[in-house]
C-alpha cells in the first residue's frame, strides 16, 4: 500500500511512522512546502521519497492531509480533483465542519473521510514525530454517511493500526465538543502564560519557582500560532460560546474571593472535583 503524507510534521510524521511500523504502508511519499522538513523526514525514516503533490497523489492508494486547517480547507478540493474512485483521502484536522462543507458538492466527495486523531503536543516538525503517539486515544470519523464504503474501510484500518478507539460524529457536533474539550484548554493556557509574563517580569524567578502544576497548565502555550489561529478562526462561534462560559466561571471565583465567601469558594472547588469521576 502506497501512502502520501501532505505535511510531514508532528501529526503526519507520527502517523507515517506507525503505519510503516505496522507494515500497513509499504512506501511513503512526502509532500511539504518546507524543504527542510522533507529532508528531515527522509533522514528519520518517516518518508521514502518527496514528490510534487500531483505525482504523489497519482502514485498513492491513500492520501493523508496533515496541514493547518485553513490550508487543508483550501487544498482539499484540488486533491479531490486528482483522485480516482480507487483512492482514499483523509484529513486529520481539529475542526471539521468548514472542511467538510468546502467539498460537500465535489464530484469525488465520497473518496474523502473526515478524521480527527485526538492527540497532539506543543511541539512541531518531523523531529517531534513519535510512532506510538495515538495508542489508546480517541479517533473520530465525521459524517461517515458521505464517504464511500471502501474509503471508510480504509479509514477504519488506519485507526486500527494507529491503535485508536474509534468514534463517529456529525462534523458540527464534533466541532462543538472539541471547543469544550480541546480548544478552550489552549486559550486558557495562552491567557495564563500572558498573565504570568505580564505580572512576573523576572524570567529567572518564573523558571526557578514554577511547579509541575504550573508547567503542565501552561505547556499548551508553547503551541504554535500557525496551527492554532486557523483552528480558532474556523471554530470561532463554538470557541466564543465556551469562552463566555469560562469567563463566567472565573468571575464566580473572583467574586468569592472579593467577598471573602470561602464557603462558596469551597462549593466551586467541590463541584469542579466531579471531574474526578469522569477523568480517572
């Protein structure tokens, strides 16, 4: 099976490594605007060869689109223009509704499977790729009814070889849920990092006193804007909805402290502790 990875960075590279390791992909082509990434990906054994987009697609059974969601939305129609009814195209973006809507009337829409592997780190580039990244994580296929049965079968096999737990959702529902589960976490992390950088001007003090709790909370603030601004743009309405609720919750904590209402503060914390029963 010949595979093309468009975007040989963290996600695309990790997928390629795992599919090669499992002998699902016999030969991997890489497509990327960053020539250095292609060089590194070949040196790291992520890809066998770099090709132009057209040649890579022509030679592949499966095409995985692993680039920022704005770019994916623009490029996907052109990719579908090039595929036959024997090929499968998947994306791995963190938003789905906009990408799906952009190809809803395309003649080759059925060759596309909207897929979201729920994993990522603050790192980027081929050197950050890890083959076992997806094991035990959720993998979401959206709008399965719009994909051809053989394309769906291919996507399910990919999820199986990545060792993911497969879920099915409508694309709009997916975007609502990821706004609450994933996207708000990044905004909160960025905001907290900016708060600390604004109030604590001594970098050495931040480094010396930062606890593991603080470090884990702001870890996501290291994530690159090239990836996350497009996600926030495409999922703007859902992110605003969850952000408004988050601000409401912060105001409750602020009010409890201002009024020295520590019983209410304890109530807020105990209510938050309910997450223990969900995330064990």
